[in-house]
C-alpha cells in the first residue's frame, strides 16, 4: 500500500510525538490484537481490571504486614537489657567455618545503644508462625 504525499504528511503530523520504536510496538500490538480478535475497548477494560486487582493485592499485603507487625509487638519476647521488642533473624550459613556452632537463629535488639544478641537453634519459620498466631511461648 503506497501512501500519497498528502496522507504521508497527515500521518507524520498525527504520530510526530511518538518514536519509531513506539510506532513499531503499536504495529506489533495491533497485529496481535487483530489475530487474537481482541478489541481496543477490551484492552482498556482489561487494564482497568488488572490495575484494580493489583491495588487490592497491594492493600492486602499492606494490611497483612500491619497485622504481622502488631502481632509481633504484642507476642514477641522483650530484650532483657532494655526491654524493647526483640527481632529474629534466620541464620542460613551452614555449620562450618562461618558458623562453627551451627546456629540457626539470632534474636537481636535494635534498642538505642543496645547490642543484645542471642544465638540459638530455633526454627525461625515456626517461631514467626507462632508469634503471628499468638501461640509463641518464650520460656527459654
Ligand atoms: Zn535491648
């Protein structure tokens, strides 16, 4: 299909803000939609729905984090030095040169100027679960 000079200029004007790459992407997309029988209006609806799903997911994960933090503050053990809520980290270094005693867990304090640390052999995943559920028993 050969364009007339007039048509060429019209299209050039209409698309001048787009780069070659964008126009190429448009052609690829338009061909794909055509082959799949998808209308541009459907793509717009799809984008709206997808955005909504992502927003809902983000909100849910924010809510989850807030609930987890609340549960942690409520049920996690406190620092014996400064009484701030302790944090827990899993130690992934296998027993050996970098972890001579083969520790699997580290309770630590982020209190101001407090360097409390307690290494242990606890299963961090289970403790997280128990603290979130409020069933953790720090009797050690
Ligand atoms: Zn402390």
